[in-house]
C-alpha cells in the first residue's frame, strides 16, 4: 500500500486533496477535465457558472460537445490554439491540453475564460470609433 501511495501518509493525502479542491474551486477560469472519451469527469465551480449550470445540473458524464459547441479535434491538434464559443449569452475562450501521466495521455483539460465583458467593451468602442476627419484648413 505504501508503494501505491508513494510513501505518503493518509493525513498527508487528505491535506493534498483538500488543497487541490480548494485550488480548483478558487480559480476564476473554468476548468473542465475530460476522459479520453471526451466525457466530462470533473469541473470546477467557475466552469459550472460559465456553462450556465448549477450544482443540481452537473454535466459530469456528458460528452463535451453536448455541453459546449467547440471543435475538440481542432483544439487538440494545435497546441495552445484557442477557440471562441457561446454559452448562453456568455462569450467564452476555450483552450485544451492533453493530460499526460507517466508518458501516457489520460485525459484532456479545457480551460474556459469569460470574454463577455471584453467582447461587449470592444463592440462599444467600435461603435464610438468614427472615421477621423481633418479639420478644414483656413483659406490662405
């Protein structure tokens, strides 16, 4: 048993898990972890909020494409590639990375960043941007 837990004592394991959970749920960006089958295995509180879900409406076990319209193949094919997606009235930026343990891919992590406020501000700025007109020159 000690070999399986890397020599870590049970109270240390509990402390590590508590820290991990506090960290995951304290992050402002959405974190969604998928198995290799693209089914959701875990998501943090921010992901639930961004996806318009509550604790009683958990997407755990759902396929990612049923929860958010993103092209997983494109995200995974190009490391660091980001993709815009709509979740209700929210504009999200999604990035995916493979989760690798001991050289073997065991899943996928998707990071969801809310860009709704930024998108709204950019549209407002675009509306205020008028072509610059030169002031008429006085007659000489």
